[in-house]
C-alpha cells in the first residue's frame, strides 16, 4: 500500500497526464517495440525491433536484431491489448506497477526472508532501501531506462529464488521449482 501511495505522489504528480511520455530516443524505441508487439502479435524477446514487419522493417537502421530483454515491453503490451489503452498510457501503467507494486513487494519478501525474526533489522533495511532516490526515480526521469526498472524491481525475488536453490531444508522438487523460477 505504501509503495502505491508513494508512487502515486512522486510519479503521477510529475507527468502531465496518463498518456504523457518523454520525447527521448530510448523512449521512442520502447514505445515502438510495444506498438510492434501489438501490431504483429509477436511478443518474443528474440528478433525484437521497433519497426515491425513489411514496409516499416525495410527502413530499420539495424538489421538482424537478436535478443532483447522485453519483460517491461511485454507487460505494457499486455496492459494495452487487454484494456484497450494507448501505448503511451500502457508504458506509464507498466512503470507504475513495477515501481509501486513489484519492487516493494519483492523487496519486502526478500528482506523478510533475509532477516527472519528480527523486526528492527527488517525495518532498518526497508528504510535504507527506500532512501535511495536513484532507484527507481532516476531511472525513469533521467534516461527512460524502463526495462532496467523492471529488472531491478524484481531483482529481490530473483535473489530469493537463487538463495532457496541452496537451502538445505527443502526437497529436491522444491529446489527444481526455485531453479525454474530463478
């Protein structure tokens, strides 16, 4: 709840509307990838291009794109296609969800696992992590590094899954599950 409120205050107060966007090269690429996902129906992380297929692909400055991490783009495209909102609004929805929900929830879960039973240390760690203004806000406002925001927002969950792989109190099946989630 706190993450949603803080994100609402900081993020939403600094944009002019739900569909606003920064006119920067990175953002043009990110919005183009979302649009391409929606237009082509191909949401794969291999062969990603902001130029789609057909005539538009002929003007692409880079040919033969390979892997590109698209969890943020996929989430934004899913938001756009499921409720019919514009691409620019879906980008803001994705940012809001990763910053206001995913990051606080995964961080809280990881810190609770890390500092089991020590509420003072848990509270101190939560305050220290929240005090860093460079994540997520600098990522969003300085360079529109949206895929980085998404990956850092879920990093705590990935660290938890990695640590659980080596926990000696779990079964082999659980270890495999954590490995797959990692």
